[in-house]
C-alpha cells in the first residue's frame, strides 16, 4: 500500500484571527487546577464550580475555533500558533506551539465536551467527599494535559502533555489512597505507562538523530527520505507508546485496575482522554505510517490491535465487576481503532470515527455504572444487583441506549463506525483481509454477549439485593440519581444514538487535511452484506447471553468450580502472570544482583581500601612517639644498618 497523501509537503499556515487565542484552551483548565490546588480550603464551597466553568469555557472557545476553521478552504485548515522557543540548544530547537488542524480540533471538542459533562456529573457523584475541590483540580489538570498532548505542534510538546496525562491519571486512579488496592492500581498504571513512554522517547530520539528536528512539519517533510529500517523502527516505537496509553497488548493490564478510582475518573480515562492518546498518536503520524516503507510497521499495528480486541472481549465475558467489564470493553474497542489506523489511508478516518462514537456511548455507560453504584452503596458486583430498571428508570434507559450503540444496533452510533472498520479490514484482501475481518466480526459477537450479560444481571430479572447488605453492613435502597448526574447521562445517550449517523458522512472529508483522503477499498463482501453479517453475529451473541442469564434464578455468589477457559479469563488470560514472569521477577532478581555487586563489590572494594589505609596509618602512627630518645635510638639503629651494609660491600 502506498501513501496517497502528501501532508508533509502541505504548507502550514500561521494562525491568525480568533485562532491567535488558542492558548486559552490550555490556560483555562490549567488555571482552574492551579487555583483549586493552591487555594486550599477557602475554595471548598465554590471550587467545583470553577472546575466546571474552566472546562465549559474551553469547550465554547473550541466550538468557536471549530466553526471558524470550517469556513476556510481545506488547504488553509492546518495552522500553527507559535508561542515561544522552548528548548534552543545548539542544533536542537524545540518550539512550544500549537497545531490547529481538523484532527486536533476534533479531539479538542471531544475532550472538552465530554469532559464538561463528566465534570458536571462529578458534582453529584462526589458530593459527600470532603476533598471534592482537590478532585476537580486533578480533573482540570487531566484535561489541560490532554489538550496539550493533542494540540502540540511537535513530538516533544506532545510528550510533555503525554507525561502530564500520566501524572494526572496516577493522582486520580489513586484517589482513595487509604485503600491499598487504589494505591497499588495507581502505581501499576504509572509504571506500565512508563514502559510505553520509553518507546515514544526512543522514537523522538531517532527523529532528532536522523532528521535534526522533532517538529511535525520538519519530521513529516523528511521522513520519506529515511531508510526503511529507520521508518519501521520509529513506527514500532511509536506503537509501543500507544500500547501504554491505550492499554493495548502487552501493556493492557493496568487499564482494568484503573477502575479503583471514582467512576467519573473511569469515564474520563476510558472515553474522552487517556486511552484515546495512542490512537491519536498513530493518526497524527499518518505521513509516516502511510509510506510504502512502513508496511511492516502497519502490519504490527494491526496485529497488536487484533490481539487486544479478542483479549478484551474474552476477559469481559467472565468478569463480575461492573466497571471492570466496561474497562475490558474499552480495551477491546480501542483494539478496533488500532486495527483501523493500522490500515493506513483506508482506516485513519474510520478509527477516529469510532473513537468519537465510543467517546459518547462509553462515557454514558461508565456514568450509568456510577449511577447504579451511587444508588447501591457502591456495590459493583453484578451478581448482587438485578431488577434495577424499575428503581432507576433514567439510568436504565440511557445505559441501554449506550449498550445498543456499543453492540452495533442498526442505525445507532456503533453501527456506523464499527461496521465500517470491519468492512475496511475485509477489504485488505487475501488471507490478511479474512483474518483481520474475521477477528473483528468475532469481536462483535463477543461484545454483544458480555454487554447483554451486563444488561440482564444489572437491570433485568428479579432483584438479588433485597435480602443482602453491602460490605459496610448497610441495606440496599436503590434510587435514581439527581439531575447533576442524570442530565449528562441523557446528553451522552443522545450522542450514542445520533453521533454515528451525523459524523460518518462528514468526518472523512473534514479530516482529509490532517490524515489524507479516505481510500475506500472494495472487499470480497459488499457493505450491505458486511452490515447484515455483523448484525446477525451480534444478535447471536446477545441471544446466547439471554439463553444463559435471562432465564431462571441467577446465583448471588460466584461458582467455586468453573471451567479452565473461565478461570483463565478471570485471571486476565494470565497477562499479569506473564508480565510478572517476564519482567517483574527478572527485574527484582537483577536489582538484588546489582545491590549485591554494589555492596560486596563496589562498596567492598572502596571500604577495603579505606580499611587498609586506615589500619596501615594506625600502625605507622605508633612510630611517631614524640620522645627524643626513641628517635635517637632509631637513628643509631639506622646508622648501624648502613655501616653493616657498607662493610659487606667492601669485603664481599
């Protein structure tokens, strides 16, 4: 596949007019974070309002910037806003600037739009938390870092935002620091993301070494002149960075554990911000991945996405934790997006389309899960729920719409985005097309199965909570959430229904200046056949779930004896065990060996020399008595030795 886009050669315009104030997108949420963190308890009463206002204001400005950009010709929609020279060191000149183009502006609207709804939802969800003001500060910091990531006009600026997102996620995932599982989950997320970050950093080093710059315009202009080895190496290293942030194999294990944070954090990470960063990185690097020399890198991208797609689906089928099932659903859906962008020009726009529709329905699903847990004493075990549709009707309706969008119900959002990816994968042709297309179809069926299982066990059937008590000894009294929580859920449900149909027609053309023209390939099956096949497979998956869980009484406790596939899925398909065996334990052993070498080798040598010198000096010190008679005696002895030596030489 050869690239048909010439983004590198396109002239980047300098920002002007309303775009000159684009720095406000970063400053507004960052300002909110600073005020709330430094203001202390004095801001407790109104801090959450400031947190909401800054993100909403950024969203309003993003809309203004978006509509001002749509009025420009396609060739003029890519603009840079230079703010200041950041790192001018010899030949390395990194500027701090913003890239304002259709791709970055699309992410700006997603981040600030969905982020605003999650901020509003958090007012009700965190109402009883005495540190709510600090929570909103961390949310603002998260949004600011993500905006910097997508708006930066170079890879170093992107990396700055990339690490800021990592810091904010650590703070939010570990919000309940008093609980060991939360602290462990935050540390796990932080460390596993650092593994991916090493790949991104090495890719940036390679760019500077071979092209003398890390700015997008220079790198994309020169990347086509590099050797195949350099291009493939950079492409795979960028993918490693994407695997870390987007929870792709083999760095997916941190993402389900991130559910230890409050539910708004789960929605923010899994829908609108952090996990989308990897997809953005590959789409942003489309001039590299679209090169013919990058074919191997694209193939690796697709393989990783396909493995993660299946892995997330299989594990999601076996979990009983409400939010963890949704977390593995995110892992799987990001796998679809990675497969799409791995298709190159035939899939960049489709991957972003699914990313946007996923932002609506997955945020709604997580907020719905939070609403259920909020009304059920934080209970997240789906076996202890059931029959909540009547108790929480708004949550049920909005969650169900998100569920239908996710499984690809006809004419809802997921139907337009996921089906398009499956069709594009099949259109690859040959064995590759059937393999990746088949995996994507299998994922659709598994997705319908585990999501239908969730729907049945949480909202339908008979209540299984009536004679139970929560972990803290309280009886369950399910109730609908307040307006601050239900209104964002309703808005996201509307997006889950309508976003796919609206965006599918206009998004490819809108993104063309950033990722190139969408290459629509025709595969062995027509779009209509693919669509029907996907719906049928999804219906089969949902039907199996109804047959297994929709009839009869469901057990409250998890069965002790289950089959090996179920045990493996509940153990995350031994992903943690694999990481433990390949990286953690060898790392511990290496650390212990290095400590031994340091203590007994380096320190032993240094301490031994010091001890030898100290002992020798202590013994030599005894010769310096300070008595004249001792010195005279030593002089006499020395004289006798000299005379004896002379005599021996004389008469020898």
